[in-house]
């Protein structure tokens, strides 16, 4: 596709700005290559209705992007999406006027009448109403975007802010789960335009999972959570996409579809005696690589998630403190950020018993598994299963976290402290710090397991 370029004098911080009667105006020459296609040629003029230079620059940026998109849509050399570009141009023009783009159908809804009135007044007050009327009044077609393209828009624009603080592994995992729903939709139906997706399509997705979750013959090949995850991700994508396009009132075809979770069995904890007498037995973990072994041992006496321990920075291992502890918190390195699961996951966990010994041995952290938590889980599960260190096929390494919670409950630790140490939500306003580290350690020492230092 051919590119529209600007001259050198149009590249400064105040490009395309002119002041008249105290207010700034957007003034830009239409490129000759598209002048015959743009009714505003030879020059675009638009009042920005502000005397504030900072605000004028911000509005100018939106209008500049809008014109770039519009002019690019008029040049149809090669692979391009002119409808999409024209829509983006309209949306940016509306934003420059301080409004949010809505389709004409959406603006006709009764609750939007005041908004529609304000838009009509803005059109009437414009120097050239014909330049702003159609975008402000929603008379621009929403592009026929396929579900695969809509997913790209969702990731790159709609929820881009939610992904900023995720590590690469977290972003990949997040996208993988949601992309699976889109891929299944395409496989079962087609890469349909979003506007053409119907309740019948949603029904086909539901039936696909129903036959796997509750087959009339044979064993189930999937659980309810898998079907609910796909249907839920498609429901969220559809709703978010059309809201972003200014069509928030569109009925969602995936609403109402889902599967009962009543029969879901929680992951079983590993009995305390099994942990103490089998997993912590001298020599049982000898074949496991040293960092994975250290993470497993810390997990036993902290209940922390394997990924939380694997991604601990050296500064998060507070071993010189009066009460040594783990500081589990987001990683705010701009070059290598990492989120924690929820805000309640931010916590301080005292180090006791075998966890303290393992943390002292690995006081620089676990570089082998930094940003590689999936490999860690795979390595731990494979080793423990191969060496018969799980009580049953249903148990996984995450079962140790559940065991820690059971041990705290059986040891008489109060519910709120258990929630704090596990990183679970507390269903009331939080006051204070949840108890000092000294108090937390004293409580945990009631359940500490004896260990042979050789296992570290």
C-alpha cells in the first residue's frame, strides 16, 4: 500500500495548528494523491474550540490520526481494509470532539437522547458541519471484522492495558486460553464476521462441548470448566468488541449458555503423613534438580504457588529480617514485569522449618525457572509421579498448597490468618496489617514439620 507523507514543516510539535480569534484550529493540506477523493480538499480546516495549547495538541493528534486512516483507506493498492480505516478515522474524530463513538442505532436508544442532543448541537456549531456530522451521529458502518481479526483488536487495543504488567509467559498463557475459544469457533463454524454471529452459532459451540462433557455413550472427554471457559471467553470477546465499536446494546448470542459445575471435584490435598514420611524422606528428592527441589521444599511450609516461588527476586527473600520471610508481590521491572494472581496474593509469609533452610540455600532466587513456571510444574509433576511420590493419580504438585491450608486449619490457625497466608480474598474491609510477622511465625510453628537437613 502506498503511504501518505507530510512535508518537513508539518512535523513539529505544533504541526497543523493555527490560531484565530484566540482559539486553535486544525489546518492541514489534503495530499494531492487523494485530493480528488476527499471533498474537503484542498485544505482541511476545523476549529478545536480551545485556547489551551496542550489540549489543542491532543485534539490535533486524534484528528491527524483520523485523516491518516481516512486517506490510507482511499488508496487501495495491495492488501488493505478500507472500511476498517474509515471507521477508525470516524472514531478518532468523535474522540477529538470529546465524545465516544456510538452507532446510529445505539444513539436512538432512549437512555442516549441527552447524548444525541449534545452531538446535534456540536454539529450545528461546527464551521463545516458536513465534516463532523456523520461520525458524531454514528452514520458510519462498523467494519465487517471476522472473529479472528476481532480477537487481534481485543488483545492489541481493548485490553492492552491489562497486559502491560504481565510477563511474556503470562501474556502467552492468557492469549493461549482465549485464542483456543476463537480457534474452536472457526473450526466448528467458520471465521465469520462478528456482525453475522448468531444464537445458532452459539448453540453449535454449546452442543460440541455438551457431547464431550455428557456423551450419551462412552466416557466424558472434557469437564464442564473447559466448555464454560470457551463459551465465557467468546461471550466476553463479543461484548467487549461491540462496546469498543460503539454498539454496547447489541444482544450477545452467547448469553445463557453454560454448564453446571456441581460435580466438579476439588483437587485433593496430600496427607501430612505422606509429605513428612515419603516426600521429605531422606533421598526421596535426590534425583530432582536443585532449584526445583528448593522450590518444592519452600512450598511445603509456605503454601505459596510454585510460580510465585520460581519468580521471587533476590530482594523478595528477606532472610536478614528479624523474622525471615517471603515478600510475594508483583515484579515492577519495566523490562521484565510480572503480575501476581490477584491483589490479595500480595503478602508476607514467614519462613520456618525446611522452607527457611531451602531459602537460605537459594538466597539469590531461582534463575533456572524465572519466567518458566510451566516448565517447573511439568518437571515437578513428572518427577513426583515417576518416583511414586503422589498418593494417587488425582494428586499434582499443587496439592501440596492445599495440604498446607489443611494443616493450618487442623492446627487451629484462625480463618483470616489462613486466608492472608494463602493469598485468598478476605470478605470484609481490611484494617491493620493482619498481624505482625512475629505473631504469624508463632502460629505457623505449631504445624512445622520435622526434617533432615540432608534433604535440602
